[in-house]
C-alpha cells in the first residue's frame, strides 16, 4: 500500500482542524514550515504543529524548508513532529541535525531540491529513514510536476539498495493520480498531495485513490 501525506499548505487555514479531519484515512499529515529565507514564502511554526498534535491522531510529517533546522529542531520535536525532514541544502550541519532527531527517538528525513543530486546525501543514507525528492521548486503549492525528477527517485532507490537499505522515498509537488503513478512506478512509496486532496469535494476519497496506486 502506498502511503499518502496530505499537505496542509493547501488546506483552509481558517478551518484547519476541520479540513484535517476530512483526511483521517491518510497515513500521515504533511506540514510545510517555511521561513522566508530558505524559500521565498512564510508559512507556519511551532505553535501550529503543537495544536495539530493535540487535535489529530495522524503521524506528523514535518518538512522544514528553513535555513537553520538545527536551531529549531528541539522545538519542533517537542511540539509533536513524528518525522523531522530537513533540506541538505540548508545551513545546518546535517549530521548534527540527524543526531538531535535520533536522540528524541523520532524519524528523520532529508529533502532534496530539484537541482540537488542524490550524491549529496550518499554519506548519510545509512542514518536516515526517508528521502524527500521535491518534484517542484520548494516554497509554494499548486506548481506543475517536474517529470525530469523521476530518474532521481530511481537513483535514490538504487543508492539505498547498494547500502543494503530499504528506506522510504517521498515525493512532493504536483502530485495527482497521474503523476503519483509515475512516481510509484519509479520507486516512491510516500506521496505528498496538497491541491489534489484538499481542493476536492471529497478529500478522503482522493487519499484512497492515491493509496491504491
């Protein structure tokens, strides 16, 4: 079964918990944190993650699109992040971030921007639980899927296999039934979907469709 992580970036922030309850059949909930520096947009912070944790049973998949994830790691982990995913392109020391997350007993993922080669995380592949491959430029929802990212999914899968690992490979950006199937065929097992899910009349039905790909 493919795992689906609806992105709340496309939810109605004035009725956030109401929208989250529409996707309770999802495997996890994707929370995009943006600081206006690492990406040209600002989204949400620690208090929102804390509030969601209290109101939802879903596994919280927190994607940090921020310049200094190490500085904020403790705060987000204490707020309820179950998976802490940061960008290899950030200013923080990746090993130190991984160590903090592991100390908290939580899962850790590393995200790659479209122009970043998987070779950038080859030395860390044995220590992480997930690789997030961005299929759009990070920062804004509703962008078109970048099909030329598909070989990167295969590359990460092969790289992990060479190390004797079978890790989660998540994709984020422009995911729907068609693009999701392309990613699954390439080797991804976690699909992040925002607009496709939350802008549908029946969000839970869209989640199920993606899970069955």
